[in-house]
């Protein structure tokens, strides 16, 4: 998209299988939508990584690769912002009990950085436990004025 | 492309050239297998060349940390070479940049092993 093109609102919704291929597809969908909305290269990378981490959480930790569980993905752009919602059908987790990956005792842990990275890359992150079970992550990124 | 690894010997240092993406699945498991194989062969000096790594996610970071711990616990040293800005930024965000010995020059990196 040319530098000065107006951003175009768009919404994409999918129901994904709990596979690593779905992680790649969701990342591509979100990055593509953000690109068409006029997000800059640096932001596209951050959006792609945040969506990837959120999808991995849903597929691996939430649904545990279950063939019977889906990951609901919805992304929308418009008014200078991108919103991505990713929901799993797992058993959920207590966000307040997630270990701090920057704590000295946790620095050399092999996992536990996903939510931290999502928060680093996106402006707003909401983690909500669904009444039907599972976790919904809402990620918001605003277009920078570069 | 996921990831491609090539191991070569420079003196007594094993250099692993990594190309592609280190992400959950094939990418991170290939790196894990490669490092464990070298440790199994009692290789103590390992230099991981990440110059052609285009992408790394939290699982990939986890594999770097796991590799570092595995090699260190075996009495060896794992060092990193040629980090892209993206990988360097990730290691800084996660406060791991100072955990690893990071180099930009291969010859200098090879000489730095004790």
C-alpha cells in the first residue's frame, strides 16, 4: 500500500484447528490485514509475533493440540487501530499467577515468555476467562505516525 | 522454510550456522537436537551463528536458554554470533542479552573461548 493511502476497515474471522499450521495461518492473516490497513513494517513484525505467541498459547497450552477443540480468531482494522481476539477452549489459567520472566530466578527458564512478549509488542492486552471455559486474549495495536 | 543448521569446525570450536526461523516445532527441535548431539560428543566450545535467522519466537528463545544451560552444565561454553537487530532486540527485551556472550566477528568469537 502506498505511504499515504487511507486505511481501510476490514474484519476477518476464522475458526482454526488446534495445530501449529493454524499458528502460521493466523499470523499471516493478522499481518496481511494490518499491512492493508497501512501499518508500518516494524509494527507488522510486532503484530505478527504477538499473534503468533497468542496462537501458540491457545493451541499448545489452552487446547493442548486437541482435535476436538477450536481456536476462534477475529481481527479487525479501522480508525488507526488493529484489534485481534484469540480464544481457546482450554481450561484457562490465572493470569495473576504467571511468573515474571524477568525475575532473576526465572531468567533461565525455558518457557513462560509468551504473554510477556505479547504485552511488549502490543499497546493493549486483555486476558479474559470465558464463561464457556478457555481464555480470550484481546490484542490492540495503534498505528504509529511515522 | 523453517530452519536449516550446518555445523563446521573452526579449530576446536564447533560453529553452527543457523538459517531460517527458530519457532515452536521443527525449528526449535532441530536446534535442540544439534546442540545435544555436540554435547554428547563432548564438544565444549560451541558458537551459534544466528546471522541468517530471520525470525525467532518465545519457543526459540527458550531453546537458546535451554542450549545455554545444557552446554554450561556439561562444562562447556555456548556463545552467539551475528545477531540481527530483531534477535538482539528480543534478547534485550527478555533481559537475556547479558546472559549470553555475544559477538559480531567470527574470528574474534573463536579466539574468545577459553
